[in-house]
C-alpha cells in the first residue's frame, strides 16, 4: 500500500502540472489552494509525524530536515506561487535536481511511515499530495514563462513523478533502526514547507478567504486523522 501511495503522489505531480496547459482551467483559486495545502501539511507534521518520530532521540534530525529543505528551496528557486505571480527565472538543472531529491525523499518517507503505522503513511501521503498540487502547477507555469518547450516541461513532470516510487522502492535498503529517524527528518521538512513556504506565499496579499482556507485544511486533516485513528 505504501508503494501505491507513492505512485499516486507521482500521478498528482503529472496531473497538477497539466493544469496550466488547459486554457479552460483558471487558477485564480491558487492562493486558496496554497493556503489549504499549508494547513494540511502543518497538521500532518504536528498530529502524526512529530509524535511518531521519537523526538526524544531524533529532534536533531527534525531540525536538520527543516534547514536542509530551507537551503534546498533557496538553491532550487522553484517556489509555489499563485496565478500571475510565478516568475520566469529559476528553472535550471539545479532546480530539477532539487525537485527530484525532494520527491525521492517524500516517496521514501511515505513507505517508512506506512511501515511504522498505516495511518502515519496515509497522512504523509495526504500532505505530499496537498503540497504537490500547487507545486506541480507552479513548475509548469515557471517553465512556460521561461520559454521551455512542452516536451521538456512534460519530461520534467515525468521525472519528478517517477522519483516518488523510486524513493519508495529504496525503502528496502533502509535499516529498521532508521525508520523513526527519517520520519523526524521529514517532520522538519514539512514544518518548513507548511509554515516557511506555503503559508507566507498564501498571505502575500491579505485575504480572509486565505485564512479560512488554511483553517479548513488544518480542520479537515485533524478530523480525518481522528476518524481514521478511532477506526485503527
């Protein structure tokens, strides 16, 4: 099931990346989508990943995850953005490597989480997809604005999608003693993505609708986690 989640996460990369190619699809709701994603990602980290990442022993790895992805985001320079605000600069081979590394680690984390607790694996998957939808659309917009061909853009999306199941398949090489460590590391990553990237981007322009979107994402994630936990 963990591998299936990783494959579905890869599929979300492709589908979200195709949205900007569809002229009938307007991404004016992009800021709300980013706000919703931030609520989902932060809630998944706080409700599931931090409690199950053994922070007593692994807190340094959570800190490492936070600042690793802070640096990765600054180097890759492919930022989640709302419609009309994505800039043309920044999509380079370094960006592609950064996106690929992020997706590979996410795929690994989904399966590691599922191995520890199926609910944890599902919540990581949910947070990955929530983040990937605006990220995939932003990647396509940036590449289109940078005058990349459709073929190169689709190839980039395909590579990004493939890295999720490849990361998941690499799980077999990870010793069991490090399962909680990778979850702690990913908790740090998700806290940065949710609170350090998505949330500030959503609030570039104040809008009460964005605030409600963040609360909605957090609220629905909390309810889903509670319902699945009760049935677990």
